[in-house]
């Protein structure tokens, strides 16, 4: 039977229940053509549940259930009631998951997670649970109006999410579907952005989804749950997952708050999942050139979006503290995980120079520390001393060889007719004759030509790199430096006011990563963003792709 989406008006004839584009429940063409009052009549409105909850109106719907505003018949307290859809009430696994949602949220008991107070069944056998009624808007609505959020406001909202989800993780519960629609903002005292995490419909509870409990495991390896734009790479691949999928989802939301768009968009469900699995998130300013984000906060963001769960923040506490530190211009230790260690400043003492068998410290101060003037005078005297030129230029063994060659030339054929003097080699750059290289020198020169490549990557990219202040650096990053194998290098990267450094001793091809941060002597107060009050940026249509719960 042909069905139509009441929102986008798309037609479907393959048995679909929900529109894969906007998740709306499909209706028949006759329902579409019927008067609005008849098509939208809801038998639940006006019903009294359990003799105490009077349903007033429908306020929302999802893939599994409908949400109503209700009032307690005795104390007249407003509540919200989520009712499982009638066609799902006959599926035991869906009923169990609906029951699990109520259990998941109620057992956490955190101020930033919606409170669930009651559970029951309607006269028609549909399960329902009662939760607190919230006034406000979700983060998706806020972003639709504002476009982007100032960094301090975004961090304030997401820090509360970290505390709430950290409490859930502590109880063995993973949300698995964190997205702006499930971050509700309400008024609490002077805070108009007080967070309530909602919709634990596909939450994973460790005591329910444990191997070895026949008939109780609600998910299987390979099943995909979640919303594609906020799905971690391991979720997208259908692999085993843990609490770090929520870290990744919050990283996507932070990206969206700062730029006005999720990092990966596409025209299909699998197209987005593929990007999460194999492509790196784009630079913030590539998405929005007007983005206002410090290097420290950018590090936090991309660290949370690491493909490998081991490279992300290992707890919500680490993620939350890293965001708050970034606003003060600081970088926490977990944020630098995976990057090269910065060069630490070490006090430089006087260098010891070996003179014979005695260290320089055993000599009088006048001999230990010759002045530049005396050294220059000594050098000049050596240059005036005729034959001493060889000792200044080549020293020791090389001078002996030159002097021996000069003696042979003066004596003519001494050594017999079979002795052939080495023919001098003329350097074409100077037209000066010099003795041929010895075998040892040839080997040394060949070794000097051997180099290894050191690839330097920085976050953010585009930095200039120097090698301990010497020539031979590279840029903009990512770029490659050639160096002799085994040589100790101090690499310093700079991009504007951002700095970073590391040390490396490569013996083969090596890649190093340097985190660039703004050096400050003391914390600075975060200035309010100038983007407040500006015309909202239109969100990408590709980022609005939603997949109904029934398809997950």
C-alpha cells in the first residue's frame, strides 16, 4: 500500500513505517487528504491513566513512543508521559527495551538527567512511564535559531553533559544516542542553559546486555544503534562498544556548536557512517571561517573525535576538565596523549671541556675560560706562522700528510721509479689543487649523504618548523625534514602566537605530532563572543538526516 510522509510528502510503497529522511510516521493518501482535525485526532488525549494522570495534549513523538503533557489529578502537578506505540506493544523485545529506558534513567539519579517517577500500562495494554515536565528547548532548536554558540556557552552546556553521562557510566549505563535533540535546556535559578539528558531508549546496561544470559541480551554484535551524524567509528562498524562512544558523540556536538555543522554529512545513512570510520574531521575554519575557537579547545575537540577509542578521553571527567581548562588557555595531560612530549626548559650550566686527561674544572679559571679576544689573537698568530696554516685548517693527522707530500715533492724521485705521487685534484669551485680523499674520508662522506625522513604534523596544521633554531626546517605542516640517522633533533613549530616543540632521535623514517598552544603567563578571562546576535548560519541539510529507531 502506498504511504506518504506528512512532512516531506515523499511516497513509499515497500512497507516502510517511518520516513527515513525526517523520521515521521507515514500515513495513507486518504489520511493525507482528510481534514487536519480528523487526521490528528488522538484517542489518548483526555484519558486518565491509573486514576491519577489526566492526559492534556501530545507534545512530541519518536520512533518507539509518543510523549504527552499530563496533570496529576490530585496535586495538579504537570508531568510528561511517554507511551509506547500500539504496534510495538506486541513485540516483547521492544517492550523490554522500553522498560529498560525507564529503568536506565531512574537508577542514575543525577540532576542533569531527566527524572522518571512511575511506570504502568494503558487500558489498551501499551506501556508508559511518567517523567518530570520540562519547560525550555533542546539544543537542536537552539542551534537552529543561533547557528553557532560562543565557546564558553558551548563548554558550559557540554560540561553538564559530561557530569550527567559520567554518572550514567558509573552505573554501567551507556546512552549510545547522544545528539542535540536529547540535550534539553531548561531554567534552573539564574542558569537558562541547565541541562537535562533525555531519551535512554537504546541505552546499554551492562547487567542486561551481558554474555551468558540467554534471552536477556537485547543487542548483538553487528547491530547498529544511534543517529549516524553522531555515531562513533566502532558503532558505525557494528563492533563492540563502551562508554567512549558517548565521548565521541559529545565531540561531534562540540564541533557542531562551534561551526554550525556536524563534521560529516552525506546523502545516505551508509555514506555518513563510512566517513566516521575512515575520514578525518575537517579543520574548523574549513567549515566556518568565522569560527572563534582557541588552539587549546581545538585540541580537546579533535582528541574527543579520535577514531581509536584508546586515543580519546577515557572518562567524561577527563573530557569535561579538558574543556574547562581550554577556556583558561591551559592544556591538560590527557589532551596531549598521542602527541609528542614538549621540550622542557632545563637550566644550562657551564660546559666541561676535556683537556688532556684532566677536566676543565681542574684548571685555573684563567685557563678554563679564555676570552674571545685572546682566542682571536691566537688564531691570527697561527695564520701568520707560515707552516702552521695546515694545523689550523686540517689539524693533526691531516697536517702530517700534507707535510709529507711537500717533502716528497722537494726530493723528486725519492722512493724509486715505481713510486707514483698522487695526482692533485682540482676543486672546480675554487680552482685550487688539493690532495685526493683517503678511503676513510670517502666512507665518511658516503655516510654523511645518508639521511632519514622525519614527517612533522601539527594540530592545528600550517605551522613553520625549525630544527633547534638551525636552517633546514620545513613548513607549512604537515611537512618533512631530512636528517642524518641517529642525530638528536629539537623541533620547534610556530603558527602565529601558537607554539609547540618536541625532541626526536630518528634512526629511520619517523612521524611526530606536535600540539600547538598559545603560551600565556597567566589565565585569561574568556571574552564574550561577538557572534551573539548575528544572523544564524543555515545548518547543512545533509546534517539533518535522521534514522527512525525502528531501523536501528
